[in-house]
């Protein structure tokens, strides 16, 4: 599982070092794609395949489906880590997430994938989640039960 928050720099060749714990989960490669919140997502092939199959099952006659497929599949890039544990971020994806060379990026585990954020956008996300009362209200519609049976 991809867990935790890490900060790494993007070098002058648009390469980002991936934490060793994340690299272990990416041994079969991964997919880099546009996120939903001005960020990027990195998924294992298994997670990306499941997402792709869900979208493939949706009707392409639905305009919302086509937009979702453009957002996710249209931006996806197959990636591998190099010997130094880095991934190459294509320029169009860097621009989408507000990332730039020689700048820090924030990598945040999300279970079966992880996100890549610019420090500024991640700070905005953290501020939005800082109010426990607001969180209680916004998340009450979700079933967050921890029971397994």
C-alpha cells in the first residue's frame, strides 16, 4: 500500500525521485496520469487496469464518460523507475500540476496509488482539511465504518 507523505526535488531533466517504499510497489512499472485536483496520480498496472476497465464499461455516447476518459486515459503515460529510483514527468503533466524543475514535489500515498503535488497546491489541500468540524460535516455522507463484518 502507498502510505505517507514525502518531499523530493524534481531535477533539471524533469525527473522525480520516488521513495524506496513506493518503488517496491512499482516493480512492474506504473502509470502516471492527471489527477482530479491539480495534481498527478501514479498507479500500479493492476490499479490502472481496474480503473480503465470501469471506464471502458461506461457508454461512450455519454458526454461525461468521454470527458472522464480524456482526463484519465488521454493523459496516462506508462513509466518505469530508473536505476536511481526516479520517474520522468512529461512536460504537459508537470504544467497541469504546477510542477517545475529544480522545485520540490510532495508525494502522498493513497492506498492503491499515490499523488504528486506542488507544495503550494498541497498546502491548500492541507488548509482545507485542517478544520475537524468541517471534516465531520463533509464526510458524514460516506460510510467510514472500520468494522469488517
